[in-house]
C-alpha cells in the first residue's frame, strides 16, 4: 500500500507543478544552450580575435566547458541544502543565479573594448551559469517525481526533461531569427546581445510561476520524521546528505555517472558541435545548420514524454538501453548525411539522433530519483548527474573539434560517441530496475548515527 506521501495529488495541482518545473528548466537551459550556440558562432571572433579561426573556436568552447566544471559544485551545494531545506527554495535561487549571469553576458564588453579582461569576465559568468544549472536539474525533476505516483512517474518526470529541447528550441530559434534579419556585421556588433538580455524577462516569468507551487509532500514527510527523531532522548545528529549518499548509494552514483556518458556526449555533439562541423566541413551556412537543429529540437520535445510513458510500461532500463545502443549505431550515418550538404539530410541526421537521445533522457529523471532515499535524493541524483557532465558534456564539443582539426575526418568523432555508448550500456545493464519503487519507502534504516549506549544498558550488557 502506498503511503500518504506518495498518493497522487489532484490532477490540476500536479499539472501546475509540472508546468512550474518545465518553465523553470526551459529558461535555465535556454540560458545555458544560448552560450553554447554563441560560442560556436560569434564568441571566437568577439573574445578571441587574435587566434586562428578554428583555434578561436576551440578557446570559445573551452569557456563553454568551464560551465560544466562548476556544475558538480552546484550539485554539492544545492543538493545539500535542498535535502535540508527543501526543493522549492533552492530552485528559486538557481533561477535567479542563472538568469542574472546570462543577462550580464549580454552587457559584457568584448575584447575590442577591454582586451583580455573580456574573456576572463566571460569565463566567470559561465562559471555562475554552470553552478546554477548544477543545482537546478535535481530539484526540478525531484519536485515532479515526489509529487506524482509510481504508476506514471516516468511520464510526469519526463516533462522537466523537455526543458532541455525547449530551451534549445528557444535559444536556437532566437539566434536563427536574428541571423536571418540582421547582417553578419550587425549580428556580430550588437545583435548577439539580444538573446542574452531577453533572459531577464524570462526569469521574471519563471519566478512568478515557480513561487506558486508547494514543496514536495514526500520531502515534507521525511523532514517531519527527521525532526521527530531529533526530539527523542539520546538522538544523534543526522548525517550530512553527501556522507549518506557515499555510504548507502555509491554504486547508484557510479551507475548514474555511467548512464550519463552516452546521453551527455551525444547531445552536445549533435546540437553544439554540428554548428562547427556543418559550417566548416560540409559547407552548410550558419542559418541552415541552426534551422536543422531548430526543427529537430521540436521533434525531440515531442518524443520525450512518449519515451517517459513507455518507461512506465516496460521499465526504465530497456528504454535507456535502446537509446544508448541507437545513438552509437547512428553516428556513422549521422555524419554521412551531413556530408551531403542537403538540408533534408541534415534535418534527418539531427532529428533521428535526438529521438534516440530522448530514449535515454526521458526515463533518466525517474530512474535517478528512484535510486536514492528521500533525505539524500537531491544530493544523490545531482551528484550522479553533474559529476558525469565534467567528463561527458563539458569536453564533448572541445574533443570533437580537436579530433576534426587533427584528423580532418568525422570517423574519430563517431568512434568517440560509440565508446561512450558502450560505457552507458554497461552501466545501465548492471543497474537494478526501479520503476515500481515508492519514493517514500526508499529510505535506509541507518540514515542517522546510532545513539550512544545508555549507562544502564552498559551495566546490563
């Protein structure tokens, strides 16, 4: 029998919670992906003008990767306080940090104005973005997972995941529109700032919606139980969430990290590196490449809830494994289609890649949430997801660009993604199926230090 905490909330309330998580994650991913697209298109010229074009792109992607380096720190800090204070408070803070940093990038002077201070400031703001996003993902998916019931958790929890393609769609759409209506000189001079400044308006909307939702009932129940334990005689201090994660769930953290490898690497190769590859190797215009990613992101958005619903029927692992194997097998056809230079082939390459990616990304929210106990769930899910991003998504465009520069071929890049797919297949293959777990029941019995022995007990031992 499900506990009261896990009973499904009224449909209207659940939809409001899903909407709040989706809109918040969309805004945060818009901010994060906007930087990636700008890094591929203009930042190499604006902040690294003295470099060779491809070297400038590498340096631009290096600042892009710095954001990933800050995500584990965000996961640790936000996870700790999210497990202690609640999901909602930390989600509001992450949105403010991300939006503020993105808006500031839109005001940032370029290398032509302040010299080397420009890329330094750009890097600092990228660190803030990464720190905020490291805390955002875990809280958003947990808020939905902990409100919903186990029967449809994969479906409902997949909606915050659609924030990634929605943010990509929004960021790419704004950039595509601006590159279509502005000349190259106008876009490079001032037009690139518009999407970053737009983030200020989006954050206000996101905060208004996010502040209107309730805290997770599963978390409130766990917090009440923890407070009750503290009130008992000889109660011991509760362990730090990070300590509990490493003690009880270190295998789950490793599984989550392995599961993220193919998902994270393939996504950034398909959506970020393609803007470099298609324009430099396949002779495709910036506008054409952006439009292909735009169309594919719309399809990606639509299929993620479908994959999430399928994971409710057949399990998280089968759907995830299908996506990992599919992405690995698709890489050689992916680049072959792009090499033709045809717009239709470009759309097909990116769309199929993102549909297969969605099979991993959709069940990931419920899968990771179900691995960890309530009072360490924010920390566990965030650490597993964000520490992997340092080795996966962070260097992916950088490694792909370097491989292209060194070998002049897409073959090493395909093998790179295939290797990541193998790691993910192994990690998910050894994991346990989680779809039937009641989140309020996934609680280690030794979540607190045992109380010290009473003197009377010692005498009678």
